[in-house]
């Protein structure tokens, strides 16, 4: 096992090396003016530390998987986790030494908070995967490595303040996901999911590129601050090119986070992809899309925000209504969760729409709560499906709690949290989101959100109904399966505990997300017109000063 | 822990002791049925025992909150916006005592009826107790709402897993109905906090701080309706009562006891604690509607109960009727009415709880609840008959039993508001005598029409032990209600006063009152 240990440390180090690099860069002389000197290249690498560290670790994992194929079953997941941990460390170190942003990329508290969200979600997805990929005979090195690459794309999307970088992040996020969706090659559904996701995803990416081109044509750059400046100077809706470009960018992101009417791929892909991949994609891809949206909308809010708000309002309402309505009719649990994830995107959009520090903070909290819950729900589904993913429909779940009371209890907890019932995290997430939305006077939309939640309660309850209240159907021998393997049982139990406690003890998380939101809200603002391209990020407390009036953040800006 | 410390934290201890007990019960081995039952009963009894001192320590003559604890819970926007804030006044004191008392009885009453998945059942019962206690002690709206909804989860499982043949339908209907009402209340809660915040810069969900919040008339009306819907569904007031018969009939006996005895009271409690003090003008404006719905509930519930062939359904509809009395008493806005309403709530908890237990006990023997399957069982079960008779009399409001005190006070109160209210409400009391006595006659008296009924086992010691405390409660409340009334009076009075002040200040109401006087 010596080689295992060596690989473990190698991967950690590969990611963590970005931390000393960060220190070194800080120690060096300030960036030379203009031009792409070595120094400013260092800065760029430093600011992209989270994504870069994760990519490095992912490369190492892939190489280890290639040269040591037998590691895939047992050792590799832990190596992947080491890489993720190393990335976390590098992120903290980089943020400590050089918290700031180029005009294209920022390493502010929002990026850091978001990085931790994504890294945690990826780590959990890896843990949930272990038993599954071993059972389904797909334990190959690429699996974990692709997940990490995809997460790196998500980190890049959250840090990007330029459409070109956003595009790079989106592609880095998506391409591994296309592969992962088709990872269960033996199953036709999985292949279909991959193809469908790829075709529609490529289509969405092209929207982003074309949108970026239009923006460039209009304001002469692709940075968010340029868009913001452009929309301010050009005035309300004056420039059709900019508006069209921004709308296309919005469409690309709406596709990624599955907003109605750009959601058609979701149910098929969620159903066809291997379940842990679905779990990963449901939180990481969504979170990345929303992070980018938050930055874009915050930047855009300085200019003509009225018409955008109408658009976002309509998207949010349509997504909540349509997602929840269609979920009612689902028999397949993964499809049900797919429609539920669409509906949740609609709720999350409330936070973007509110756009205040409070709204963004609520959105971050919601993502954390939703991530814990959805990872758990898909994790239980992956276990209950049994070998070959045969048991995925509600009738298959009938009376399952008699055989697996533990899994039944966990799934009930996750469902109640998704439905937003206290004391679980989902409730508190909704509470903060509604508070933010009502502050900005979105009463109608909040009422729609609330009424659609009632619909949602029905289909979430159905899962616990079939599991706990209906009698088991005639016993299929292979369904009886063992209790979940120890590792995934422990992971799922921790997730359930997290879902229960996150809401009740939400203060620390809220403090952290509020800090991150103050940074995000500043996106695209106050770019010094001076010599340096570098925008120094003040410590959050100072930066908070203009936003916080007295001891409170004003509700109405 | 010294007595003083104990006294300070008593509400927290009482509220969370059952939850801790639930965790213990869940960890016990599945096969140890006897130990599981004993542990659950022990926890419930301990909770009750700890809550009894509240009654004695409670200072009479003051309307304020007592035994308060108020610590920061969740910070938002750099403020300690959401607080763990608990306390009781003369209104919630009795709700807390009723909860600990009835839960103990309900747990003891389910020893024979529940045979499957005991651990889960008793753990859920104890969780339910924590939820209900939390609702009655919470003084922060978010805290209140958390308990208010969290409590649905155990009740949903109790009905859905251990209930009758249509249990799933009943459980889901119960859950969704209640949830639909409460979510709008959640929006109203947040809206109130936001208004307060925009007016004063302080973000708070504290009930005390939100009393007297200034708001426009239209806003007040909307918010009142959002709250009122949640509570009206819970009570349940006509026409929102349709979930109740289903839930009651399908729930296991203990579930019905808790539903009728406690859950429904959360609705009337909510009116007294939140709806009316928050929105006095809107409450006054809607009083005629609420009174009308209350009276319709009284008469409609009684008439439907009259024709039920199923005993459990009959008792369920009688709850609609009795709770109508309670709503009427609240919305006539005078001391007698409101006090009567509160007494009616306690009394209904005793008598209906006992009735469900009685129905459950013969159901366990004969596995039918149809009235026509019985007849003349008094001869075989004299003890059962005696208890049944006393409880029936309490339920229809015979003097010196609990039902009388509540109904009489409500009738006085409604007479003061308008004699017509009293006349209509009294007709409900007469109808209740009809359906209850008729059921008594058909079940207990007359010839033994079926062979099986001749040889029914009389009440066992355990069953007597479950029922006697309830009988004692009805008699105490009926004969000597003073300890109850003096404790609730100041608090009830302060609620009524808020409305009366608002009425005096509000010109529209003033004019109509003056017009009445002129007539």
C-alpha cells in the first residue's frame, strides 16, 4: 500500500502547490503596467488558483488511474478526495495572500465561498459514487478525474468576470459532464442521455459565444464591467446589440441551470446518467450557473435593470409552476427529482432577482441546503435502485422502508427538506429567500413560490407514502439487497444530519454567505480608471462599509 | 440544578424532554416491546410531572408572559433577528398542561392498539409532543412556525402508517390541507417582519415586538386573511373542515385523541395569540363572518353527527360543532366569550379525548365502529357504561361537568354581543344532546342484538387507569373552574382589550356601535 500513500500525497501536493506559489507571487514586485509580463501572468495564475489546483489534481488522478488501473476500486476515490482537500487549502492560501481581482477574474470572498460549496459537493459526490461505481463495474480512473475537471469548470465560472472566461468555465464544466452522463455505456439510456446532453449543451454554448460576440461588437470588450458600463452609458435599452448579446448569455446560463423553457434536456439526462453523476450535476452545474448569473446580474444592475427584472420574474414564475406541475406526474424517482431540481432553479432565481446582499446570501444558503439534500436524495436512490439500476420507479419503492428502514428514514428526511418543511434546511433556505424577495417587494412572485410549494409537497410526500405506508409488493429476490455499504451509509447519514442541523444552526453559514454576497454584489463596479489593471479587494469589513448603513444592510437600495 | 434555574428553564426542559425520549426509544432494540412502551410512557409521564408545577408557580393576576427565556438564535443582516424566545401566559398555560396530560394518556391508551413498528410509533408520538409544546410556548414567529409545521411530520406518519384502510388518503390530505394554509401565513409572517424592519430598522420576528405594528388597512386585511386561513383550517372551521373526518376516522385511537384534543386547539389558540392581537381592526371587520362561520359550524357539525352510522365519525363531527362554539366565543370580543372559549377548548380536550378512547376500546374488542353493530353492551360492560355516560354528559354540557362551564360562558358572551348568536348557538347545544344521547342509547342500552356483544370483556385496569384521569378532569373543571378561570382571565382580558381599544379608535366600528346604541 506504499504506492497508494505516495499517490495520495502526490495528489494533495499537486493541488496544494498553488498555495506557496501564491505566496511567492505576493512577495514579488507589483505587476508591470500593461502588457502581459511574466508577473501579471503569475497574478492571473494565482487568481485562478482554485480552478487551476483542481485541474492539476484531476490530471494526477487521471494519470494514476491510467498507470495503475487496479486502484480504481478502492484507492482512487481517496486520492481524488486528497486532491479536493489540497484544492481547498490552495484556495484559502491564495485568497489570504492575494485577495483581489483582475478585471477578468476575481478571487473574492464569493469565489472562495463558492469554491467551498463546489468542493464539498464534489467530495460528497465522490463518496456517494464509490459503492455505486464498484457495483456497476465502472470504476475507472477517468470517472473521478472527470468529476474533478467538471468541478474546476464550475469554479472558473464563479470566478469569471469576463464572458470569454465564463465560456471556458462553462465548457470545462460541461464536456466532462457529457462524458460522465454516458459513463454507464452498457445501458442505452445512459448513452442516450450523453448524446442528448451533448447536442443541446453544445447548442447552448454557441449561444454564449454568439452573445459574447454581440457584446464585444457593442461595447468593445467582453468584461462584465464593460457590459455594465456600456449599459449605463447607452441608457435604457438603447443598444440592441448589447441587449441581444446579454439575452443570449442569459439563455446559455438558463439552459445550464434548467430554467423553463430551457429545461427539456433535464429529465432525460437526469434519468439516464449514472445516479451519482446526476447527483453531482444537479448541484454543481446548477450552482455554477447561478454563481455566474449572480455576477452578471449584479454587474448589469447598475444599468438598465428594469427590463431584465421583468424577464427574470417571468422565468422564475414559469420555472416554479411548470417544474412542480410536471413533477406531479412522474413515476420514476430520478425524473421526479429532475423536475424538482427544475422547480428549485425557479426558487433560486428569486435570490438573483432580489439582487441585494440579502438575496445573494439567501441564494448561497439555498444552494448549500439544496446541495446537501439533493446529493442525499440521489445517494439513497442510487442504493435503492439495486444492481443495474433496475428499481427506479415509485412502484418499485413500495414498502421499501420495511426492508431498509434506515434508507427509508433518510429519504424521508431529504424529501421533507426538499419540500421546505421545518426543521430541515430546506425550510430555512426558503425562509431567507422569501425574506429577501419580500424586502424588494416581490409579493406576487413569493405567493406563486408558496403556492407551488404546496404542489411540491404532494409529490415529495408520495415518496414517503410508497416507502412507509404501502405494503411491499411481491418480493423480487434481487431487490432485497443488503443494507447500504458502510461507506455510503455513513455519507448519507452525515448528509441527513447536515440537512437537519444546517437550518437550526444556520447563523455561521449565513455570516459567511453574507460576506461572500457583499463581494458578489460589487461585481463589475468601481473599476479604477487608473493605471493598474488590478483591482484591490479590500477586506470584507471595509468593503461592507458603503453597503451597510448603520448596523443594518438597507433593505431597499 | 437549583430550583430557580429549573424554574427559569422549565419550558425548554418540558418541550425538549420528549424529543430526547424519542431518540432513546429509537435506539432501543426492536424486540423489546414492553420496554419500548414503558420507556415512552415514562418519558411522557415525566414530562407531565414536570409541567404540573407550572400550574402552581404561575402568578395569577398578571397578563404578561411568565417563565420566559429569550436568547439569540439566528442572525440575519448582522442582527439577532430570529430568537429562541419562549414563555407562557394564562392562555398557553392550559394548552401546555393539556398537551402533556393528553399525550401521556394517549400513549398509555395505545398499548393494546398498536402492534407493529412500536419503536417508530412511540418515537413519533414523543416528537409530536415536542412539536405541540413548542407551538404553545413559542414567542418568536419563526420558532412558532418551525414547530407548527414540524409537528405535521409525526402526525402524518402516525395516520399514514398505523391508520385504517384509507389511511394514506387521509394522511396526505391532512398534510396538504394544513400546509396550504400555513404557507400563506409564512408569507404574512415575513411580510410583517419586513414592514417592521422598513419602519424601524430592526429586523425581528418577536411576537411582542410585532404587536401594535402600524399598517395600512388593505395590508392588514390581507395579512389577517393569511393568518386566519391557516388557523381556520386547523380548527377546522366550516367550510375548511373536510380533512378532519377523514383524518379522525383513519387515525389510530391515540392519533385521534391528539388530533381532537390538541391539534385543533392550535387553531383557536392561534386566533387568540396572533391573529386578533396583530390585526385588531381587521378582526373586528371580519368578526361577523367568523361568527357566522362559527355558528354554521356548530349547527352543521351537529346535524352531520346526527346521521353518522360510524361512532368515530360521529365524534369527529361533534368536534367541528364544539370547536365552532370556541370560535364563536373568541369573535364576540368580550371577556365571557373568550374565557368560555378557552374553557371549552380544555373541556373538549378531556371529553373528546375520552370519547375517542372509548370508541377505540370497543373497536379493539369487536373490530367495528358501526353503531348498529352494538346495543345493550352496558350489561356486559358496566364500568365502560358508567364512564361513557359521564363523558357523554360532559360533552353535551350538563351542569357540574366541564362542557357546561365553557358553553355557558360562550352563550353569555354571545348574548351580550347579540341575542341571536346565543339563540343559534344554543340550538347547537340541543342538537349535541340529541346525537350523543342517541348514540349512547343505541350502543349501551336496549336488548343485546348480537351474540358477541353479550360476552364483551369489561374495562381492564389499564383502560380504567387511562380513562379515570380524564373523567376526573371533566368533573374538576365542571365543579370548581375557579383555578382555571383566575389564571386565564388577565391574559384573555388583555387580548380582548386590544380589540376593544382598536374598535373605539376605529371610526367605522364606532359609528356602527353608536348606531346600535341609538336603536
